[in-house]
C-alpha cells in the first residue's frame, strides 16, 4: 500500500484537483507539500489536528512538509466556515500567537536535518505593495468565480467585508510563492478550504505554467454533540496548551469519546500504530481498552511519553483500568507502563486565599469556576443541583455553601464536578 492509498484508507482524502495526478506525485517523487495554520489564538485545538496527522504520515513516507503559520493572513481573517468576521488582532498578539503555534507544531513535525520547512507568510505578503499585488495577480482572479466559492456565498446574506473577500487571493499567492521558492507541488487542508486552494493552483498555473495539486481533508463531526470535532460536551475547545486544557483533561477527552466515532478516531489520530492494528482496535470487543490506547497515543503525541503515562495511570487509578492483564494486543508503548512505578495525580488548581475576603466569600459554584470545571457560577449551580459535585468524596447539595480556610486544613481538597472531572484544590 502506497502513502496515497493509506491516506485514503485512514479517511484523510475528501477532494483532489486530480486524483490520479496526486497519487502519481506521491508515489514517484519526494514531494514538498504545505499546510497552512492561521495564528488566530495562542494554541491549536484538537480540531486542528487532522491536517497535522496527515502531515505526519506524509513525512514518514519520505515527503517534506512545509508548515506555514500565517502571520499575514491572520491580519485579514479567513471567512471560511464562519457566519461573522473574526475580531481584528494587534500585530503584537499575532506575532505572539505565531511563536506559540510554531512551537506546538514542532511537537508533531520533525524539522531536524531539513525534514520539514517552517515559514511565515508575513515574510512575503507584508513586503508587497497594494498596487504591485493588484498588477501582479489581480487580472488572474475572476470576481464571478470568487463569488461562487462556498466560503463567500455563505456570508453574502449576513455581509462580507472587502477585507475578508481578499483572503482567497492571499492564500492563492502563498501557494505561488511556495512553488516558486521551495518547489512546493501540493497543498493540503480542510474541506472548507477548497475554494481558496483551487485559487492557488490556478494562480500557479497562470503565473508560472507549473502544474500543482491540492487535496482536502474531510471535516470530522462529533455525533455525541453535533459539533465539529475538538469541542468538549460543554462546547469548549480542547486545547493543546496544557495551561488551557490540562494533560489529564486532554487524555480524558479522548478516553471518553463517543463509541460510534472510535473507529474513525483510531484510524486518524493513532497514526503511529500500523494501519491494520488501528482497524482492529476500532472493532475491538474491549472498547474501553481501545479508548485507553487512543487516549494514550494522542496524549503522547501532544505532550510526550511521560505525560501520557501519568495521565493514563491517574485516570486508571481513579476509574479503573480497562485491561489490567494486557490481553488486547497492541504495539503501543502503553503496554510498557507499570502503574506501580508511575507517579501520577489529578490536575491541580491553585486558589488565591484573598478570595475568602471577597464580599461573596468562596462559594462552591465559584470554586468550580476557579478550578476551570465550569464557565459561570450558574453552570456550577446547575452541576450541584444535578448531584454531580462532591468535595473529598462528600456530595454537595447546597449551591450557597461557603468554604473557609479551615476546609484546607490538610493542605488541599479534591473537587469533583461531573462524572470524570476532578481537581486537586490547593491554596497559593
């Protein structure tokens, strides 16, 4: 099985400019290909990982990824998949986000010895003048064709600014520059990027005469929530930054995935495991062991082996291990974890003692919010009313209950809010 066939088998192929040409390209050449990420925040979330996993597979097959972080296009904002315009960020915020995303992406993509190329489109888009850009590429882009793109049509009713309308031109120009300067022959991205990507292939052909291709990856929906994959049940994104989503919560996100989507997640996100093994685990009778393996592999990629071991042991110690005798066959390094030798604990939330002196004091709903287990006090109260909250094993029934410093006499307390959401609470 060649790399293109594996990408198809794992479900990474949605649409290609020329399927036969893409397969030939990937099986006869060492191809430089690119994927772009706009730094609209200081962290990637799980929903960003589909193209990252595809890049890992391509790199393992000997191809060279060009990882583009869009310091210039983030100043414009991609209208694809959005009903309203993105907020305008300061240049300082964008640069900070660029640095954060590059560091996160380097956990997944090996850039040693020229195995990958990292670029920022601000290096060329911020240096070209407006009139120069219009004269160079303006005559190539058809307004009629641009109006036909899904990303544009879906916004016309609610309003699309001229700023956002230009995004497709800039993304297309990225492909032209990467083809001209780096020999890039393929662009990969989400299916909602199709119009922007095709604009790039057309620009390259018209400007240089070179034939290039693009391939989109299908969006992944979570059947349990009806949302794009990467959102938790509460609707919040699951981030790669451990300051925003703890390693334990990251592991638990994968461990608690919906049964129906497990086979697809195993194929797409456990890419370090052989294809046949992923297929078998997706149909495993011990579905909870398969979920442990998926969660371990996903956490290992994002946060490293040690962090994955600690999250696995912490979850297993609290909720039980799905396969303590290790009967399910796997090549995952989860098989090498000795729960007795791994030091693991629940995520810790530090509380400032000054909160006790505030007019409202420290109520349980406020504690739940400070611990990061709910967004608002109202959400915290609903959890209590639903019988989902306990402190040190004792169920909380009164949303107005106050905590004092004496409750921390042992140095900490354990807060549970929901079935599998725990925090060790300590005073700073």
